[in-house]
């Protein structure tokens, strides 16, 4: 019997992009019109399984796409933000070795934490003016309002509801082992929520670099908050796939894959030390020379990058490294 042909890296990128955008569209419908969705809880769980398939196929390629989309667009911000937070919570749940019940509650809360202000969240991403008093009140109410709406929609998982209700008032400082489960998960979600918000642009400001975002979260205090920030850096890398970095030879590169250590990713140089775009990217394993000097915010990069080519290059490199020696 003939074997099926191995899909090309081009095919894999197109499939990944298609699945990711389809999932984002499905989440947008789910969060914007929740009362019109039949079987809301089932739809959330199906979206979770869909995301697990995308991440499980190639985590680095999925992260590349996630960070690129998160840092380049404010259109449909609420669904995009939910998808970023859900992806990060899924990966953090593995890193923190959460039991299945806690993992599910955390991930499902990440999908739905802002369901009490979906339309407002989309509007705020496009708003340059300061918040109005009414908007501030809506933001303050949305965790409890969201949990109440989820209850109306048939959610009976108390842990899921508690995490949504408390994701803005998670304890700032407490020993991890002393925190009740719902507060522990709420703090994980709050950390990813802040991180995703910091790296994403608004009309009123550009997004921050990933390293600045992790540093800002860690500097906010709280032992567990620091632990979660560190776990986040270990999981996605200090310089995640899809983000840009400055090398110590003054070249600018895009990160393709995570490395053996959080600070040693595989990168492709796209701009030389004189600021000139390269016709062909140059691969570097930054565990050697050159090394990463700093992360760059997406707004610092003015050139257009061929992301299909970059993902393909990362896939080819990963497969070559994994191939057995002849």
C-alpha cells in the first residue's frame, strides 16, 4: 500500500494559518453573541480541543503565528486576546503540572474571562481617548458580570466560574501552597492576561517587547506572580517564536524556534547591522555566536517579513535537526 505523501512546509503553514483564523472567528462569534449559541459549554470545549490539536502538531509554529498576529493587529481584539491567553494557559498548565480538572477550568476561563465586556473590549482597542467614567465602571464589573452570564449559559463548573469572577482581584502576594485553588488559577490567568495585553498594540499605544512585558509583570511583586512570569519565560522562551530581537552583532532577526534554554532561540537575521534588509535570511543558533542582546517591540520593525518563508525555514531546520544521522 502506498504511503500518503508528507505535507510540505508550505502546506503546513497554510493549514495552520487557516485553522488558527477559523478558530479565532469561531471564538469571536462565541464571545460576541453568546446567547445565540446553542450548547455554549460544548462549543467552548470543542474550541479547546481544536486549539490543542493546533498546538500539538507543532508548538513552535503555532507560537510563531500567535505572536505575529497578536502584535500586528487590533481588529477583533477580544477574540484575539482570548486566543492568546488560552494558548498561554494551556502551555502553562503543562509547565505547572496542573491536574486535568484545574487545567480545564483555567483554559475555559481564559476563553471566557472577558465575556462580560466583549464589545467594549473591542472598542477600547480602537480608542485613543482616555476611559470614560462609564467605561471604567463596566471594566470593574465585567468579571462578576461575566461569571453571571456564564451561569445563565449553562456553565456548572464552579471552579471555571470562580476563576472568571476573580481574575482581576487575584492576590498580589501569597505563598503558592497557601492559596486556594481558585485564587491560584486566577493568578495564573491574571498574569497571562497582563502579558498578552502588554505585547498587543492599541490605537493609543504600541505593544511592548516580550522581555519588557515579562519584566514588568515580575516587577509588580507577588511570589507566585514572579513564579508564573518565570514559568511563562521557560514555556514560550524569553524570546518567543514570531518575535523580533537585536543580536550582539547589531543585526535584527526574527525568532523561528525555541532553543534548549529560554534565552537561546533559533533566529533568522532579516536586517543587517547597517539597517539594510537582507535578500536572504541568515540562520543563527544563538547558543553560540551571535547571541541575543535584546527583544524588540513589533513597532520597531518597519519592513514586511515573509512569515510563510520563516515558518517553512523553521520547520525544515527542526526536521533536519531531528533526522537520524546516516
